[in-house]
C-alpha cells in the first residue's frame, strides 16, 4: 500500500492547521490594532482638552484652525476667530483666591459654549483669556461677539462672590486678516486695543494695529538704550511774572534726539517709559542734568529757579528726596531754588509712600508745584495738607479762555482757591495776548507759554540772559543776577 495518499492528507491537514493559526493570529493583531487606535484617539482627545474648562488646549485649537483653513481653501465659507479677555479677572483672582478664579473660568467657558453652535470650537488660552473659532465672516463674528458680551454681563454667583463681568473681544477673519498661523495673534491685537480704550467692547482687526505694535516695540528697544547713548537733552521754557512780564524761573522739559526720527517730545515716549519701567533712571537723569545746568548758570551769574517734573513712579520711590538733595549738594544749588512739579492726580494719591515723600520734600525745603491743576479730583482738605507753594492751571482751560465762559469760570475759581490757601498760581500754555490779559486781570502770578518763549536748549536761555544784549521781548528779573553781572546788564 502506498504512503503517498497518507502523507498528502497529513500535509493538507497541517497546512489547514497552519492557515487557521495564521488567520487567528492575524485577527488578534487587527483587533489589538483597532483597540490601540481607539485608546490612542481617546488619550489624544484628552490631551487636547483643558482639564479645568473642558475646552481645547492651544495645540488642539491650532489643529482645529488648520482643519478650518483646509476647508476654506477648498472653497467652503470663511471662518473667524474671537479672542475674549475678561477685563477684571486678575483683580478677582487675586482678591478671592485661585479656587474662586477656577470656578469663574469654568462658568465663563460654559457660557461661551452656549453662545456658539456645535461646529464652533473654544480654547482656554490663558487665565481669563479664551479663543473661539466659528464658521462665517466678520458679520457673523460681530453678532457672536455681541452675544458673548451680553452673556458675560449676567451676574455670576459663586461661593465667595457675586459679580458682573465685562470682556474685551477682538475679531479676525480668515483669509482676510492674515495667515492661519497669525489669526489668533491678530485677534488678540484687536482685543488689546479694546482694553486700552477701557474694555467692555469688541473690535475688528485692522492691519494698522500690527504696524503700531511693531513701531512701539522698535521705539521701546531704542528707548532702552537712549540714556546710555546720550540721546536725551533738556530744553527750558521761561516762566514770566504776570505783572512785570520778566523772566523769574524756567521749567526743564525732556527731549529725545532719536537718531532716525529726530527730535521727539515727552508726550510720545514718557508713557512708554512709565509702562515698561524705564521712567526711574530717566527721571533721575533729568534731576541731575537740571541741577547741572542750574550750576552752570550760577557760575555765569544767573541764579534762577529750575522746575522739574516728577512722575508718579518717582514719588513712590523711598529714596527720591535723597537723590534730589544729593544732586543739589553736588551742584551747589539751594533747595528753595528747586521746584518739584507733581501732577494733581499723583499729588492726590493717598498712599503712605507718596505722603511720606511730600513730608520729606517739605522738610528739605523744596518748592512744590501742583501741575495740571483742574483735571483731577482734589479736595480742599487734601490740598491744604500738601506742602505746595503753587498751582499750575492746566493748559486745557487756558486754551479756551477767550471763547469759553466755563473755562474762565474754572480759571477764576482756581485762582481764588489758591489765594485762599496762600498759594501762587502759574498758567501754562499761554499763546495769545488775550489769554495773557484775562489771566492777569484774574490775579494769576506767573505765565508760561509760546507767547513769551518756546522751549529752548540751556545754552540759548543762558545766551538770552547774560549775552551782550537781552532781546526786548525777553527781559530777565534783575534779582536773578549776581552783582558781577548787574553792571554789565545796565
């Protein structure tokens, strides 16, 4: 009997068994692959979500933006991003604690979710700031922004607080407002422009916003190096006695000689310096330089009071008065010939450090002037406590004196108040003879403005005072000069 049929049958059986084992193993591998894929998908989905709010993380939100961009590029409708920032979240979080802050963020994310449809996605960007992406153009984005603002103004009742929220919203649309990678940043730029205007509103992105931010960054970088490069200079504007119309003092005004932009006034760069912590060293330089110029004038026979503007930041420094006294001593200037000009809003700060600085100024013998008076909210009781010697009427009231009865009434009231408190009054921004005559008739003591002199470098003022011949329109009070120069001026 042949063995071949038996061997063939055995081989076939083994082949079938091997095939069964292979198919079984293949099925198991496929099942495991599916389960692993599902698990990975669930893990990735969890990683995409913010644990606190349940909204997308930034990486998940970026992926959603990319998907929206692909759809838009393939011909479907555009989409827009809303950047929503709570206006006072930082204050509430600090005041009531992080647990309350977390509850607030969860409530805000819930309300945001109710403002949009299922196709929209939301992202918790950072504390108190969110992004939404939704189908539609700017018109749709504007409608949702209004809905979000209304939803967040409904009072929030938590365990610790009951508060009403406001928010600032920026809107950017793809593709009109930039590449997908810049969309969130552009919406955030629009949001910040709303915050700078007081918040509680929304704004559509404008390319000019990006230009302004870049220019601000460049100027800030230049400003950081301006002091070391010697680009600052003090200009001086004379103060004029209202009766004799003679020069009695001068105010130091800071100018920046920018290597590209030219001469820049303080209204442009001082707010930037205050915002980014540069005002301290700049302010100290101004004090030292003003004293140095006054010492130069004294050596030349001109003993004139110099006024320097002191910022709110400087008033809160513990060593401000020490710095001023040191600068005066180094340059041989008497304390009573130094005027510290402090804005009304800063003067009225009821902080311990500010009030201590005022007291030390009183003890040191400085001449203190309250600048921009009339624009703040001074009380008579607070004003009486300050060691002030004079008030400066803000130029806004002086500018309208000839046309506005209200401006005349305010100026008259300030002068009467100053007289009642035995304070001198200086009016700044005097540009016309009519303004001068009105202020003199009201009893103003000193005048300052373009009618008399533009701000000028120190050497020009010195040349005017002790040159071979004083200009007729700029007469200096004789008491400002030492005996050595009185004969020369006669």
